[in-house]
């Protein structure tokens, strides 16, 4: 393996500093906030600056070490430091004309406030930042009793379709991280695993569309970083959540936390038992020379039932006031029972045939993950080293019994072993500059055993497959950032060395892919004044084909639809540009951006036609396969807005419009089953189109202090070279009421009020200009659901201590604004 030397320094200084007068030179105010009794750092403590002359309020919050750094203008300030359940520390007004270090500030616990629920200003559901958007799960009533998939579906710029596929800004190539790292919690299948993780285990989701060099290069659209809950409050505290719903939805979630001077124990446990009825209707029209030659109609009823248990337990040990070790273990056990009844009718020249295909599928998913983290803060100014080790194992077993004219049984057993090593070093330089460097090694070993027992299948079709897949990625990065007056910049370079090995044990075939890539990143931020800022970002990204996309084995989705991978797939490379604008007018906040992405070797899944002998007759079939097209250009604009009309009325909304242009051709072979004549066919997949989606959210306080929330979502129609997808409109409603002296909360939630969230698509194979078959499909994975959730908190505020209790409408983290 080649040695790679990184010679380019990179970026990370605050594109997040917003409080600077345009006519005055900026200064920096630093310090550290600790608990008086234990001297332990207080993360997320609020530091508020009040300018005596202008009465302008600004500030920030502390990072994991309790440290803060605030950029502001010269002036005379009153400074207060606040943290929920602690006494506020107020410093006398003082004139600050140069950089100021407030040293260590100690806060004393306010025992009398433990049972109070007085919050001056709540953090909004969506926090808008210069470099990312942060979606706070705990503030969204519509997610009570939901899953991680539901959480992502409510995040601005993100969409989750009926099959659970996650997309960002209309692109499905998005990287999902857990606590900033790849994780087995996402699972082998990804979408199904996200449906098993309860929303109560998630604290927030970060949407990062212009990642710095610190992050993985994978994900051409960007990164979704899911942050799990980890209690930080002093003493013993926790919460219990219980949910019941119809269709069947029973959930229990428990969060417990115990913190003392030397240790912090955090844990959450969840159990979920749910049933998800759905429908799938399909009508395929076969054409010969433009004339209808046959029709196939499918009406499928799906009943998906699952029982899952997950537990996350962690222990943080404080070696001293500057370093700590954290170990955690995550366990998930899920069992699914999915029954599908498919009524099929075919009409052709010989008459019509009708039969029923029943598929009874059992699923078992087991995940075990160990994580170890070490952090050493060399000083209070952000100089630190962190090291992470992670080992995870995921095993998914599926067994299906299919009953139709020719019954069959198929079994799938997939085991994935993932190991991760990561080290990050941060070195502040002066007051406004910072250097970072690090390494990440991720190593995956996957085995997949797929066996089909079907005595009546075509002898030439081998339905069994045994795959071994190994992928190793070694990454090195360096970045440097600084801030000069109103301009901040961050430059970075990341090198990744990838090695992939694929073995098909049935056919004794071996494939190897090795490549080294460099990924530069450039980010700028410019502050016009206290309320307006611009950002400009560039990053190079890639999309590695996963094991299922590389596996050339052909599997059956139905008796006439097949799918297979493509061992010749190459990675997709994308150059991304993003121009952002942030403006705050009193109660109104707007974040908008224009973006452009150019991709080469674009991975696209296409449908091709072929023929097979089924029931003794020559039958046209569909084969779905990923290919590399030559290029794709994607551009668009989006905005996210928050408006706090009053303490009782809040509105937020987002809108995203994008257009895409794809170019490329694909050649494949078509075999006549009677004559065995092979014909090479070349199809053109050039297409240009656009689409859009929007979200509107209203929170209103009703009489008797009942909180209401309404969310309306619309995804516009989308067309490409082979399909037309109709638009989708859906509405969610929720009502909540605090009870038991505000220690408990009841939430009534109605998801998809009008039962309108149906995926409808028309596909043309091989092309819309000259189709040999046209398929109309309607798919609804989950119908309207009504649920009731009860949560109870003990020794805990209604609003988590990580939320800001200060008077500012927006807050940051890790010294951000």
C-alpha cells in the first residue's frame, strides 16, 4: 500500500462567528465554565454578553471541555454565565478593548430549581448555522413514538421515500453517520435498520452539505450526522416514554443517567412491537411494435410485523480535569414477520391466467457494537487529542417461503464485521487560527450466503450465491483555518487509500479494486454585520459502490423482475460548490443557498429487458442493474426560514428546487430463449429535468397550555430517462399537554392525516421513446397512524440541559454562534 504525504494545511475556524460590528475591530473573549463542587467542565453552558451602550445581546455556549471563545466588538459589557439548575454567575460591567481571558468560572448548583420548568427562551426545532443545519429532535412532537427514519424524513433538505431510501437535496447518495462516525447502527440494509432505532434515542441531526476534510469523502450530496442522547446532568436522572398506536405500534423507551465527580453513566433502552400494513399495485403493459400484446396486473397486500429491542450503555471516566475515557456498548435484536399476498392476473393472446403468490418472510437482525474514546485537553484553549476505537458485528438472516405455481424457499445470511480506528489532533494558533490533522482507518469484512430451493426453476438459472467482500479505507487529513476581521477561511486536504476484494465462491471468481484519491476542501465565511453572513464552500466527494451493487449475482424480486450488481462499477466523483446566505431580522431567520454539483462516472440504476421461459412460455422480464453513466450535473437552490411571531406562535418552513442533467449510454446483451441468438442493444439515457419539495411547520399554544404542531410536506413530480414519478402530499398533526406538575407530558400524534403518502411511478423499458413494456406502480409502505405517547421525567428538566437557557434566539455549540 502506498504511503501518502499530506502537504496541504486545512481549515476550521469559525464560519460560525456572527457578533461583530461592521465598523469596529473584533476582539476575542475566552474562558472556561466548571461545576464548583466537582470542578468538572460544564458543556453547553450559556455565556451572554450585553453591550451597555447598544443594549445588543450576543454570546455563545461552551464545548465539551467547558471552554468558550466569543468574537465581538470592542465595548463595555455585562457578562452572565447560565446553566439549567445552576445559579447564574454575573460579572460586573467592564470595558473590553482587547482580547480578554475570563479564566475559570465556577457555577454552583441551585437545588431549589431542580423541579422548576422555567425556561426564558427555548431552542427552536431547527437551528440555522452558517456551515450546517441542526434539527433538534426533542422539540418535535410529531416524532413521539417514531423511528430514526421518521426523524430524517422531517429534517430540512432531507426526504425519505416510500421504500425508506434517504435523499439529501434530491440525491440518494448521502452519507449517514452516528455520532460523527460510520456505525453498525445504520445496519447492513440501512433503511430497515433506521426503522428499528427509536426517535427517543436521538438528540439531534446535523445536515452538512459542504463537509470539511475532517469528514469522510463519501456521500456526494453531503452528510447526515445523527447524534445519540448521552446524559450530562449531575446526579441521577432520567425519563420514561411509553407509546401505543394504531395500526399496531407499542413502544417503551427508558433513558437513565448518573453523574458524579469522577464518572458519568448514560444509558437508553427501547422496545418496539409494531405492525405496518401496506399495499403494492402494479400493471405492466407489454408492447410489440407499439401494439399492446399482453397485460400483467398485480395486487399485493403487505403485513410487516416486527419486534425489536435496543440498548445503549456507556461509562465516561474523568481521569482528571483535562482528560477522560468513554466506553459504550450498543446492542440491537430485531425479529420480523412479513406476510405478502399477491394476486396476479395475466392477459395475452392465449387468454388469461390468474393465481396467487404468497410470500412468508422471517427476518432476524442482531447488532453488537463496542466503542472506546479517549480525550486529552492539553489546555483550556482547545488544544486537544482524541482517539476512537470501534468494533461492530451485524448479522441479518432472512428466510422466505414462497407459494405459487412453482413454490420455492430462499434463505439469506449476511454477516458484517467492521472495525474503525480514528485519531484527531487540534492545535489552536494564536487567538483566531487553528490547525487540525488526523487519521481514520475503516475495515469491513462481509460474507453473504444466499440459497434458493426451487426444483422447477430453469436449469440455466443458478439461484444460489456465496459472496465474500472486503473493503479497507485508510484516510489522512490536515486542515487549517483562521479568521481575519470579518473574513474566516478553512482549507483542507484529505487522502484516502481504498482496497476492495470480491470473491464469488460458487464460481471461484475473484475481483480486486484499488485506488488512491485526494479530496480538497475550501470554505469561506464573511460577516456583513451582526445579522448577515455569507459562506462559500467547495469540496470533492465520491460514491463507492457497495457490495450489493458490485455482486454480479442475479436475484429475483418477483417472477418477472430480476436485479443484479455490476462488478465493473467504478466510484462516482463529484465536485460540489455551495454559496450560502444567513440573515436574521428580529424574530425572523433565513438561511438560503445555491448549489452546483458535477459528477463523473455517475452510478445509476437502469432497467433493461430480456426474455425467460416461465411456465413453459417465453416471457419478457425486467433486469435492474447499476451502471456508470458518463456524467451528471445537478444544481438548485433552497431556503430554510424560522419566524417566532410570539411566545405562543412559531412558524418554520423549507423549500428546495433542483434540476439535473444526465448523459450516457449503456450497451447490454439480449438473448432469445428459443434460438439462443444474442443481440447487443445500446440505449441512450440522456435526460434533463427538475423537481422540488417543501415543508411547512406551525407550532401554536392553545388554551389550557395545550401545544399543537402541524406539519405539511409536498414532494413535487420527478421524471428521468425511464420513469415518471407523481407528487406526494402528506400532513402530520400533534397535540401535547404537560401534566403531573410538568414532570409528565402527553402527546397525541396523527401521522399522514389524509392517508395520502403513496408512491406512484410509471416506468418505461427500455426507454420512454420506444418502450416494450410500460409499468404503472402504486406503493404505500405505511398507512395513516394514530399514536398516544406518555413521557415522565425525574430529577430532570422538561428541556434537556443541553438546550440553551439564555435569552438569545439562536445558539451554537463548541464555541459557535
